[in-house]
């Protein structure tokens, strides 16, 4: 295993982390007695395999249903100093409620302390203010830190880049969990800000949110040769030293195997990646046209400034992935979350275009004349039944 200094925490973090949202029994809390033995055995085998590989960072959240309580059946059996444990708790308006939930997490995990506490879902101005205001959730976390219950405080986010940067610039956090991978690089300014503040940088779900790379389309498979899309994406991320660890949402012990192929490639990452990156870009330009490829993001409105609160940027991005790389399944799953995922994936689908006038909101876009037609085509191609987030299912 390779390890990187996790910013000012000074933790030696494995470049892969064992994320805890795919092996648990239920997204809802259920009594331990109701968890099937086979599921618990699989979780424990997955954790043992993780540690055998040197992946000693185990990451979970209070919002992951039975994940914490199931981990609590296995984690105390290991030497505590071998483990880096992270859980996450969503910010609350009532800091006493936040504290109670954090203490519940500690009880579930059956640990005296956790190495990393993440404020889960700092996704907009409201959740940021609940976190950093005087007397807010960060102050509660610092109190627990003084008690020895928490070693380091960070946050996880699915929010817009500016909110992430604002959270980082508060200088109240030791690390950040955020989205960044080959198909979505918008948050690079936030990673640069985290680097300036010497924060640990953890990439959320690069194989799932990063393109459903467990089941990639054949076109993407061919473009990424001789690597698999999953290995390519891991290597792309780890070729940037500002990034310290990638979350692997393992559902079973063998889910680590493909990722391990990355480790011997990291030292020569630029050389290995160069021809693949060149093929991917050429394919995207051929499919989308160079002008659109280079300029489609320019002048797009934010969701609040768009009639119908359409998330134009996300819709166009997903349409590009379909056209360039045949990523239809991924695009359908993400697009149909719009309208039902609150601040975790905000905005609406482009399903009421006939009753909306987008001209004013698109006035700064060089593609104002063509975007409404593009949105209509994208919706016709990937729009469908509403999809719920995993935690809502």
C-alpha cells in the first residue's frame, strides 16, 4: 500500500480508503439481532481484507444506516493504533442534537474515540452556517475533541465549488471529502484551497459517482486501454499529489482487487496516462465539436437564476458524457435524481421547457440559442422515472 500525509492531521493515510456505504445491511437503523449473519460475516471479511491490503482507513457515517453498528462488532477486535476511523454526522440547527448524534455514533462503533469526524453534507450556505457559526456544530466538535473523543474535524460535501471554498477558507477544518475525478474536475479550485490550508483531501466515490465504473460502457473500456476505466480513473486522481486518498465503496472482499492494480503505476502515472487522456479528449471533440467542448460551461446560470430551477450545467454535462463516451446508464441514474435529492443533488430536470423562457438566464452563454434545444434532446434521451438517493430507498 502507498501512504500520503493527510494534511495537517499528520496521519499517514493509505491512498485507498474503505468506504462503508455498500456493505451494510440496511440504510435504516434496525436492531443488531435483525441483521442477517451472512451480511455481518461479509462485512467482517471485507474489513479484514482491507486491513490485509494496508487499507487501514475505515470510513462510514451516521447516515449509512446499520454501517456503524455493524462495524462496531468488528473494529474493537483490532489494535486501535492500526486503525484510522472516520464517521460523519450531518450539521444540525440545534448543536445539542448534533452532539447527541455524534455520541450515538461513538457508541455504535464501540470506540473510545474516532480519528476523523466529518460534518456530513456541507452542501449549501445553510448547512455551512449551521456548521461554522458561533455556538454551532464545529464548536460542539471542538468540545468533543477536547474530551479526547475526536482527533480531527473535517467536512464532506456535494455542494457547489464556492461553498466548498468558503468552508475551507474558514480554516476551521482539518480535511475535506469532496467529488473530483476525470469526468468531473470542477472542484479543482477547492482542492487548491485545501492545499493552501494544509488540509487532507479525500475523494468521494470515484468509481461510482465518477462514472459507474463497476459497469462501464464498451466505448469507455476501449478508450482506456490498456487500463480498465476504474484503474484509469484511480490513477488519474492519484497522479495529483494534492489528493491523498480515494474512497472505495467495497461491497465484498474482492471489490478491492481491481484497484490494487493501480499501485505499481503511480510512480509513472504521467507516462501511462498521457495516451489515454489524448484518446479521451479526441473522442470528446469528435463527438461534441471543439467549440462546444471548450466553451459549453461559459456563462451558464446558477440554479436559482434559472426558470423552473433547471440544473442546466448538470444536464448538459450528462448529455456530453452520453455523446462522447456512451455513458447512458450513468447519465440516466444521475439525471433522474434531479428534483428529488434536495441539496445533495439540487435543481430540476429539463422537463417543462415548453412553458419556460430561458433567454434571460442564458444571456451570458455563447450557446444561448442552442441550449434549449440541447436540453430538450437530453431530456428525451435520458429522462425517465425519478430516482431516489440510496439513503432514501
